[in-house]
C-alpha cells in the first residue's frame, strides 16, 4: 500500500507523468493478483494521494516542494521552509543541447532499437530512457512517449550511489573517515558491539545489522524489517539504529536499505541537521556542480534524505552522476571526491557473488555473476549504479563511456540481460569507428 501511495504521488506531482499509466506499469504488476483489493485517489489540488486496501486500511502521501512526497503519519506535515535559489554555476560543461540527440550511426540506432524492444506480453520491459555519453558528450539518446530530456525518473536503489558521492564529499572535506566507528550516537559506547561498525561497513552492506534485506522481494517482503522501516516508520534511520547485530561487522554481506538510511542521517547531521540544510548541501556540493537540474531527493518524516532509494532525476542527470565517477571524482578540473574514492567504490566487497563495491555494483571481481556479465559483453572495468525495475548508470572508464538506462521493467533481475546487450552493442559500435 505504501508503495502505491509514494509511487503515484511522487510521479504525479514532480515528473508530470500520467499517474494512472504509472500505476499500471510500475505498481500494478507488483501487487497482482491482489490488485483488486487496492484503490487510490489522486487529489491534484491538494497535491496528495490516498491509497486504501480492501477498505481496512489507508495511507496518505503529501507533496512538499522541493523535496518531493512524504508519507503522512498522523497530521499533515509542516512546511519545509526551503527557499530555492539560483543554482551554482555547473563545473561540468554542457553535454548536449536541449533537443534530443539523434544518431545517424546505424550500429547505434540498432542498439537503441534493441533496448526499446517490447515483448508481446508480460513480463514487460517498458524502457523509458537511454542516454549514451562518450568523450563528455551525448552521442545518442532515446525516450519513450511521455518522457523527454527533462523528465525526472525514479532511480530506486541507484540512489545509493548518490549517497556514496555525498559521503565521499564529506570525506574529501575532512569531516568523515571510512575507518573507525561510524558517528551514530546510539552506538557511541565502546561496550556496544555496534560501536565497531564503520562507514566502510555501511557502504559495503557488511554492518552485520539484523534488519532484514532489500535485495529480493516477494509477498513475504511485507514482514521484512527493512520494509517496515521504509513503509511504516516516520524516522527511518532511528529505526535502523535500534537494530541489533546478527554478524560481526565486516564478516557478512547483507544488502539492506537500512545501511544507507543510516549513511543519509550522517550526511544530514554533517550538513546542519535539518532537511533544509541537507537540501542546500546536496545541491551546492554535488547536484549544481554536475549541472543536475531536474533532481528531487525525497526525505522521511524526520527530514532525513531517503538515500537508499528515493531520488528522481532526468536520464541526462543520472548520466552526469556517472561522469563524476568516470572522471575519477574531478569535475571541471576541481576534485569533488577524494583521490582514490572511485577505485575504492568500484572495488568488489569480499564474499559478494553479485559483485558489489561501496555503493556501486562492479565487474572488478571474481564473483559468479560478475564473470557472467563480463562474458556477456560488459567490459571488466565496468561498474554501475543500479536500481529496481531496470535503472542503470553504467560507467566504463576504458571506453570513456557512460550509459544511463531507465524504465519500469518487471523482467527477471531488473532486465540486466538487456542492459548487458545494450552496453555490448554500444561498445561494438564505438570500436567500429
């Protein structure tokens, strides 16, 4: 039910998409066959959505500019008091004109055609945007009807890579370090076993916290603590910090949104402790410097960015994030991320067969799925921001290439095979030049 609320409200108000189409494509396949029990009402005047389940329960999400929607717990939320000023001049040169960049290269056209192919029936892929950036410029791009160069699209867990960048900025500024105890007050006692958790453990999902998992979903996911955190708790990080350990920090990999909610609260605390100060920090230190103009990072009821999963940005903006990592954390000659941070982020965590680094999925390892991706045509130095339902920002330093692909895909494993083929097709087209 919470997913229905947040998904519809967020896209209705911020992205300009048709809420009913979004519901059919992004939400309905997840709740089927129980979809008949769900209903929702979109109130455009009040900028909110109410969702109900079988008349037994309801929930409400309210839009608050410029931070998107918040799930309401009790009374309506107070105004944020954020004044949106002029953006800082981008350090990243323009990557394209405003018009959609068409390509005359038949190989690239074929690559885009294949990326947008749609099966006759479910499960659908519903590719919405593909942007190919090579040598600092958009080489080719394509959008589904209703989408364009300015349309914000939810990145889901690709948002974790944004949180990686925010943490990296604070490390570069000397305000945080990846080793040593994470600055979580509830764990400050040296006698607390969680005192051993570091930022590195949180970034790599090796914190050992006993708070469920966010890698797979099923009907039973509603009982998972990580789902309760996202769907029920007004202060998500506070819920996460109360979790006990089920493993020694650093010894077990468990992908859970809780780690990145804690990192997001650390960012908030370092930025001034409020939603307004966090908003200003994110834009001043990251989004504006990259020229990301169509970004919404949502917050929870406590004003903490939902840095595990809830950022929207245009496809070009997602590609700009990839360019920061393609260029070793330097933008316009200015170092934004610490030296070595990109390699650190793309270095595989020990014991992850899927190939997970620190906020990015990576081919730089010997995991089973890592090697499958490489054998299928994705270069061995590739790493990527990746989110549910087919959100990808693939970074390939050896080719000076970034490929962003966004959609509402319900095919197995987030349509990874289609993305691998897209990458392989684009690389082959570039090699033929």
